[in-house]
C-alpha cells in the first residue's frame, strides 16, 4: 500500500513539473560557471555554494480576494529569511564547519499558504528528475532538448513556518527522502514519524506547550475553562493535546470552539457570545493563529466584555504586538506562551547594516524597505498588494533603529541551519575521508542516511544559551517563557512581562502577575466556585452537592456557618473575614475638618466684633449716642450675640450628656435674649408714638427698668420651655444610621430633628412679632430711625431662617453639613443683629465723634398744633426716669395738622432723650 501511494505521488509530481516546464513554456534556466556553483534569480533569495540548502519563509502574508500573496511580512518573513542567510554566511566563515566547502541557499516565499508553498517546494526536487532521457523531449526545430546545466540536488530544506505549510511540504519531501528542519512549526501531528518521517524541528511540539498551559491552569485551581482553536493542524492538534491533559487533571471544558479558516466578523462575534454564555468559565485557553487571536479580541471589545475573560494563549499569540494593537484593555492580564529564545546581537548588527542597493541576493528587500519606511524607489511602483502607494522617495539611507526589533524565532532558524550544516560536516568527513573538498560521494547526498545517522544524532550548544538536540521523534526539547500582558505603572504603556518559564516543569512568579481587572487578585474559574468569605452556599432543588449557588450576605451580616448569614445588629459591623462582628467607630464632628473650621472662623470673628462693641460702649458709656441707644437693652442684645457665637463651639464638640444639654438650652436661650430685647425695643417705640397720637399722657412701662423686666420675662418663657423639654426628653446621646447605611454610625444628641425645630418655635414667634413691629414703626420721625435698622435686621433674619429650615432637614443624611449649616445660620442671625443695630453707632463713636452730641441725637423741630397751641412734655418725677426719659414734644405732623418742638425743653433739662 505504501509503495502504491508513493508511486502515485511521484508520477503526480512528474506531471506537474512537466506541465510547468514545457506546456507553459516557462523553462527554468540554470547558469553554470567555472566553479560549478549553482545560482538562481527567479523570485528566490540566493547564496551560491557547493551544497545548497532550501528555505521556505512566509515573506508575504496571505492574499485577500483571490490573491495568492498579500502584504510583506516584515518580521516573520523578511527578518526570518535574512536570519537564514546570516547563518549561512557565518558557517561559510567558520573554518571548523565544512572547511573547503561553500554552503549555499535557495529560499522561496510561501505567502503563508500551504498550497503555494507546495508549488514552490517542487523546485527542490528537480534533481530527482535529472536522469530523464532527453530523447523524450523534442524542440520545435526537431532537435533534442538540453539543459544548460545539470541541476544540483538540495541537501535539505529549512522550513516552513506555519504547521499547515510544513505538513503539506513534508508529505512531498518524504517521498524523495529530503530532510526538512522547521524553525517554527509546532503542531503535535508532525511528531508522527509514520507520516512525517523526514521532518525534524528545532522548536518543541505543541504537546509540550499544552502541558505548560495545563500546568498553569492546574496551579491556580481553575477547574472549569473554555477553549478556542484555529482550524488546521496547529490549532486543532494543540487544543486536542490540552484537552487530553485537562481530562487527566480533572479540569472540565465548558465549551470548545473552532475558528474556521475563512471566518468573518460574525464568526468571531458568535464565538464571543458563546464564551460569555458560560458565566462561570472565566479562563479561555487559546490555540489560535495570530490573525484569529486579534479578531477574537476585537469581537470581545465590540461586546464591551472588559475584564470578563483571562486569556491563556499559545505561542501563536506569544508576545506579538499584532493581536493586542488597539485591544490593550481587553488583552490585559493575558498569559501567553512564548518559545524560550535568546536574541543574537550579531544578527542585529548584520540586519541594521543591510541596504537596498547592496542586498541584491534578497529580491524582496526593497519591498520591505518601502513598507517599513513608507517610501518608494524611483522607477518602481510602491503599490504593493495592499494597494497603498507611498509618495515619498526612498534614499536607501533611512534608519531602521526605530522600527526594528529582533524576531523571536531568529535563534531557532540559526539552530536549524547549524544543525543541517554540522550534520553535513560530519557526513562529509565520513564519506570523503582525507579531503575537505566536495567529493563524488557528496555530490548526490543520501537524504535517509543524513537524517537518521547525522541529523537525529546532532547535539550542540549554540553559544546563546540553548542546547540543540532531537528526540526519537525529531522534536526539540520543550523550553518556554511565560508572559503576562500588563500595564507598566511608570510608563503607562502595556507590555509583555516575563513572569516564569517551563522546561518540563512550571516555574511561575505569581506575585508579578496582573490579571484582567488590572489587579493582583486571582480570578476564579470553576463549575461551582468556592464561595467567597462573605457568601453562603445555597444548594438548589437538584441536590447536586458539586454545584451550588453562592449568595452574598448582606453588608451588615456575618457568616454564622457555611450555609447561614446572621445580622450583626445596630452599631455593629462584620469583621473583614465575615466570621464575627465588631462595634463600629462613632463619627462626630472633628475640630480639624473643614466642616468645623468654617463655622468656627465665622464665630471667632463674630465674638471679636461683639467684644469690641461691648468695650467701646463701656468706654463711651455716658456719651449721647450710647445713652440714646438704650444702654441696658443694648447690653442684652450684645450678650445674646456672644451666646450665639459661643454655641458654635458647643455644637461642634463631641456629643455627650452635658454637651447635649448645653446645646438644647444654649441655642434657644441665645436667640431669645436677642429677639426679646429687640421685641421690647420695637414695642416701646410703637407704644410711645401710638400714645403720642392719642394723648399727651405718658405710656406705661417705658422706663429702663420696665424694659429690662419685660425682656427677662420674655427670656424666661424660653427657659421654661427648655426646662420642660429637658424633663420630658432627658439629654443624652444616640447613634444614627444615615439613609439606612449600616456601616456608618453617627454619634448625635438624643433629640429628634423635628423636636429641635419645635424648640425654636418660640423664637420664631418672637422674630415674627418683632418683624411686624418693625414694619409698623417704619415711618416714625427721621431722627428715630433705629427702627429702620431693626426692620432691616428682622427682614434679613427671616430670610436666613427660611433658608435654614429646608437646608437643615434636607441634609439629614450628612451630619457634617447639617451641623455646619446650623452653626452658620446661628452666627449669621447674630451677625445681622450686630451689623444692622450697632454699625451706625460704632461709626459715629469711632469715626465721627463730632456728631456724638446731644443736639444731634434729638429732633430740633418745634411742634405747634395749628388749631391749639399745646406742647406736651412727658416727664417723670423720678430722677432715673428723668435722666433716661424721652424728651419729646409731639404735635401731629401735617397729616394731623401738628408740628413739634423739643430743642428748648431739651436745653433746659440738659439730659439726653432716648432715641429708639
């Protein structure tokens, strides 16, 4: 059966070669020279040599819309090709390897397609047909066809890159016993030596990679994961190896998705939706080609599934920028597998020195140069397969430093070429003893012997940290680096960070890992996740003990046992481990907070201003302005202001039984002192002028003592109310939970906010009555215009209190704002009284002392009644009353036909009148 299969393939290849060479009239011409070395210039990179190595590299990407080849493949293509040429140069310069023999190369582009690579690989087996009888071929003129030179056989092939390419090429090359060493193909299928017996690789198979990925999943105890694989040998064989490893470790696969080769956007959107439907599967294992990995991340971004998945990706993603470009936030936290390779500094020097005008052996280098530097060479169209046209001309001197980074497979290409060269060197020494030249036995190389006796037994150190050797299956030893895609906190840029390695066992630095949420917290991925410390297990009706639903305890509950949560109670909160409760710290106003500093500053300014007024009044106690102000009531007013300012510090202090009692007493008492005094004043003014209109009889209770007694009675009413309030609702403290927030405990006085407002109702009544009197007395004679200032004070006070009430009750859930509002409102009420009533007097006393005389504190007009000539003087026999009497002669004004005179009587008595 095997012989029959081989014969059919051989004849198939012969027919293909015949068709290409003769029917299409595309004869491949070989140039011979004196040395007999082979050279080619037909779309291949060439190095002339005595022994030729074939090469297959994806110089171009896959073409779209039916095109075989796409855009230039900058890193995986051109850089890998140049790595082979660089290694051949080094071998030729090494006197220890193949001395006296030049190693050559014939490198073709695969365009990342298996079928295209297979077609190009036919060029490697031409020598197998060199013994065909030329008599079988006739030219048009009847003569026999003769080749210009006998094609020299290819000793072996380096490549391909993709597993799908290598599999197709390996099926062909094995028929002609041509050894093949791949530098990047990792499909586990290629380890099958019954099918791919002439295939060897310097990279480990995906079976090792699958073990490394299974080790990662097992390390974090993820027992429920999803998988996504690309269609083809690489993805399917890789994910199959992982699934076998997962089953042996009791890891469940929630869903397994295959991405077909001709997938579109809808395919990836469906895949993401299927992944998202498995809510417990947070981990997604990927065996994808780089293009598929990028499209899957784009689909997740379209669905806005940020931080939903943690990706565990194979080396198809590795540490490439293409999958994550524009998908950084979706890819964050991904763990990727990358073959453990070392950069070769000499290759960097070699590659950066390459110039388009001198690098003639690589026919694609100019196209690479144009693409990288976005320019075009004169006389050559820069419209590549992408359709992009560059307008800038290339000079050939552009710098590559800013766009160059050594590709990770360079070391594996280096090792593949060296493995072939060292094997040929040992074979040459064995079959050509006594000479360093190419003997007859080496002109036609036995591929089977080269592979089995030399390549598979090759073992060497590449001087870059890698030990190159092959196992019985032709596979290299498994060596991987574990990468974590994370955001650099210093540069704010995303990058791959090495967090571990795998060489038959896993070594991982867990502390350096950053997960998809940008944190160090390990995600959970299980069919039934272990409940968090704050959750209890709920077993459903199914009774399946393996799967349960985790229900989170309420914030104020602690975990009594595995299946029960229990309330901690008011003022208590669960510990961080939810195993017990602790008493919450009580919050109250702090002296150093801005909510305290603002009202305290305002209160301090008010206290200082009030004390300045008091001291000024005491110093100018006997001056007309002070005496005309009603000294006793003025001192009452100032005392009330002091109390209002001082109460700010009581309200801010930490609540206690004493402090709460002082608060409840002080707020109402301070207000009652101010507004009782003002009410007494306005009432006195009103009664005097009402009485003067009716008769000349002196109204009762207008003496200073009477005013003091009236004020004290009004204040006493507030005191009695407060005492009753303190008896009915004793002072104390309480805890308050704002807006149902059980985790905040505020220490407040044991008083309802509504009852506090009721306690101020009496003061509100005083304010309203005072305001009414102020309105009533607003049109008294000009020199008695203190009533106007009282009116201003009361109007402003009403506005303040109207604004205070809704603000106070609207901020019940923010005790700091509430107390600050209360303090400021109290201080503003005192400040209004202070400014409106005492600023005019202080201005005269301090800045216009010349006006502080009795004649300017009295009305100097004469009151003469037109019908009758009566002058009424309201006098008292009592000296105290006389000294503070209102020296007024009142006649009705024009409205009542009255004029007023008082100056003469005032001079006779030489005492100040009380101007209210």
